[in-house]
């Protein structure tokens, strides 16, 4: 299955900003959550930059991304507690894929949600995969404007978490990335399933 992200896979891991973003996200995650022995879903895992950082500490990770080329790169990392899946997350996939039968302690989505065609509906599906008291964490570019095609606004994320009945929601901007477009703040949102 071809995907628009396939063309980026070959050079993804050699881009220093990919590693920097993953390390910053991982550091921010560890400040909020003890990830020891958790079962994790890495939604939109790409080549697994964040997956690789979590792997030594967590129990297991199901890493999913629609780009088969990104998943091929992740597979070369030979992480023994990671199951990699190349597919789009959908209700049908959840119902038919054994790896998604169990519920997860933690679901992470690093720089993914702002690219989704329907962020709110996907968030609902992701929440259905969380255990009771499980936590969802996302990182995306912080946008001041919901009409922007780059990032998500704090208000939209707050509203989506509220609509999906997440509790203990926290939204922050734990780090800023530099790019050719200037300084780009990153939004981090966490919410607990009840």
C-alpha cells in the first residue's frame, strides 16, 4: 500500500530534527508518566524514533503507521518487544487485528494528530483502545489558528479531549523546535481514560 509518507522514509532517521523531536517528546513524557512495564500503542510511529526510546523501559509496544516504508525502517531496528503494523487505524482494523485486541496502558501520538483527516473521530477510536486509567499523550505543532494547515490549537485539543471524556487533561508546550520557518512551539496534551 503506497502512502504519501513513503517517500520520506529513506532519509527520516538521518534528519537530526527527527531525533531531537523524539528525544524532547520522550523527556517530556518521562516527566509526566512512569512508563515502566506499560503496554503501549505508538500511533503514527513513523520509523520508530520514539518507539526506540520507550522500548527498553516498557513491557511491549504495538507501533502502527500507514507508511509501509516507515515500518520497514522500524523493523530494521529489531526491537524485540515491538510489534510493527503498516496500516491505517480504523474500527475494522481494531476489530480484526489480534494486536489491537488488548487494551493499552499508554497511547502516544507524536506529531501525528494534526495530519489526521478527522482528529476528533480518531481520538475517540484511540480512547476505546485504552485501559481504564490508561493515558493518551500527543505532541503536535502548536497553532494559534484552527484554520492553519500546520498544527493544532490548544482550544481545539481541549475541546476534543472534553468531547471524548478524558479526565485530568493537561496541555502544555514543553519544548520549542527551530526550523527554517523560525521557532515552532510544540503542544503536548495528556488525558486519562475513565
